[in-house]
C-alpha cells in the first residue's frame, strides 16, 4: 500500500478523523428502532444497494485492507485509510444533523408542505368537475379522469425520481420536480379542452410525486433516531391530510368564482413553496455531501485516494433505474405477505379517493349541501387522522412492552420482531369497516348530517393507523429491500386508487348509498383478519421468505 500524501497543514484539522471513519458515520444512516412512525425513513434504493448489491469481493477487500479493487474512473486504487467521513460524526459542521434546530424544522415543514400541496392538488380537482363538464361539454366519466390520471402520475413518478435523487442529491430533485409541478399547473389553468387538462394533470402528478418519494429521506438526513418521532409524524401525516383538505379549499373557491381560479390559487401556493425551497432547503443527502467533500479534498491535496465510501461501489444510473423498476415487482410476485399488505393499502386509498365523488353525491341528495359545504364531510376524516396521530406514543409503549417480553423469552437484549409494528394496523383494520358501515347506514335525510361525518372519522383514523403499521412493518421486515418494498406498496396503492373514482358515482347510483357503502365495508371486513394473522404468524411466514429478515 502506498504512503498517503500528507495534506497541507491548514487541512490537518479538517481531515484528522477521516482515517478511522466509522461506516455508519460515513453513510450517515439511521436505523429507526424507537417508534412506530419514525421507521419510514427513505424511499431511495441506496440502502438495499449498499447491503445487497455490493460485490462480495469488494467487501472482502475492505475487511482485509486489500486495496486492489477498482474504483471510480480517474481515481487511484481504493485505500480504506483514505475514506472521507464526517469529522466527529453528527457534530461535523458539514453534516446536516449539525444544523440549528430551527433550520432543520424549517426544512421539514417546507418539504412536508410540498407533500401536502401535491396531494391537495390531486383532490381539489373534484370541486371543479361541474363547471368543467359544462364548459367542455363532457360526461362525468371523462371529467373524473383528471383525478385518476393525477393519481396515476403519483404511482409512476417515484420509480424514476427516487433513484435519481441517489445520484444527484435531494435538492436538485426537489427544485427541478417542483418547478415542473408548478409549470404543469399553467396548462390546467388556461385549458380550453379536456385533452389539455388530462395530459397536464398526469404530468403534474408525476412531477409532484418526488415529494412523496424523497421527503421521508430528508427527515432521516436531519435527525437521529432519538429525535425522529415528531418530525417523522409531521411528514407521515402530510400526504394523507392533503387529499382531505383539497375539497374544502376547492369548494370555497368554486362556489364563489370561476373554476380557473382553483389553479391560479395553486400556482400562487406552488410559487411560494418554490421560492422557499430555493432559499431554505439545502442538500441534505449524506452520500452526495461526502462525495463533494472527497472531491474537494482531492483537489486541495492532489491525492486521488481520498474517497467517500459510496464512490467505490457506485453503480451507473441506468443500472440503478433498472433495479428500481424490476425489484418491486419481483417482491410482489414472490412475497405473499407483501402482496397482501399492498392490496389492503390500495383498497384503503381507493376508498378515500372514491369518497371525493361519493360525498358530494350523498350529502347533496340527503342534506342539500351546496358546493362549498360538500367539502365539510372531509373534516370527519381529517379529525380522525388527527386523533390517530396523537396515539403514536401509545404504539411506542406497546412496542416497548413487546420488546421487553421478547427479551425475557429469548434472553437477547433489545430483541425485536417486525411484527411488533403491527398492533396499530390490527386496530385500524377494525376501525375502517366500522366507519364505513356507520357512514353507509346513517346516510338518510332523516339523520342529522353530523352523524355520517362522525362515521368517516373512524374510517380516517383507521386508515392512518393502518398505513402507519404497514409502512413501518415493511421497513423492518425487508431491511435490505426496504426501498423496493415501499416502492411496490406505493405503485400498487396509487395505481388502484386511480381506478376507484371511475366507478364510484355509478356504484352509489345503482346500489344506493347504504348498500354501496356496505359493499366497501364488506371488502374491508374481508381484509380484516390478515393484520392479526401477520402479527401472530408473521415470523413463521418470514422464515420461508427469500427477502425478508429471518428468511
């Protein structure tokens, strides 16, 4: 092994701890262990690549100190002594976790506001349907396509944008995707035919999906696992609260003015967020920051051996994109437990998006609600989600008791199983059908309008509890393939949800409000046993898996 070139004296202090950098410090990774919601850290495929796709020969070379492996073009042979990491771990001034608390919270709130805006944009469209149908002379089925295509864009976007963030960092993806999200609002605002509107809606959903795929990783970049609970709770709720708020905002706008003002308001909203992103959201992705640091050191010292750990195992963009495309479908085919949870997630989100057409239909017919009042029933779902979010400390305590019991049974300190994340899903699976049946059989003109809205609160709370349990379970059960497991869930969930609005109005017309709502309740009842089955027997099922931990 050659002798390292000594850096200039002015750089000694900056690099003094780089020679023995801890791999976890180098990667800046966080493995969530403490609570239910904070496990949904990242949707980018870096974790599984660094664990499962790294060449075994490279790992052996690293452990033995052998530097014979090839590295990035233009660099010398890899030398572990010249690994560039964070000096002092999280206290390094260049580490995003060393930012002031207020700055970190500003980043979380701005990026979460992006997720909120995107999902609100998906549902706000439903409040424009009546005016669009008259102006463009189209049927209800064609008008509803604007909602379905936006949600379909949300399902496809992360497949491309998430792996790109691994190569270019989070900030370029945020800025470019949000700029395009804002741009694609313009054709919707000025459209003179439905074709323009539909194309723009799909591309708008595709562009905005970056905030659903990448923001969770930003939260993990900024906070260590002991601090994650509250910021991850804010991020986790934003994309589910947004769809419930959209009809409230849109109903008020469209009741008082022309439908095009819906998009003018969205343009102003998105424009403000674009400015905030550009001014206050820096790059936070640790591997990208470390690559920049290593490049700066190589330039200052003239020694090409200074490398970030990810530079020796970096794959091409095309290979990473290919992996991100095929692996989620591989898991869906080979992992029945994952497939079941994806189907259940799709059912829940599909029902939520079906309600965007059903609520105006039901409350206009039974209680005479006007356009702006038709947004009020979504307050029930919103309130249920808020109450469910407040229960997060309860699930943390339940998990701690399960871990303590496992420690007593096995004698292994900190013994934990992925199934310990599922109690919230078990309760949510019960609350969802209760809420659906409640809503269905109180949708009479003789029953006060607040009663079915209370039923929707059970559905909203149960849905959030279910999603929380599913997401965190997938991260724990598939630690090497967490990004692909979450991508599979996102793709199935949004693809199916895109289809539900297309038949919702006809279903409620044909079956009637009570039996249409009951049909949804029966579907939820059919899925209700599976969360408990996975909680009870999930470890045994994972034992037969090729991909899950314990398999």
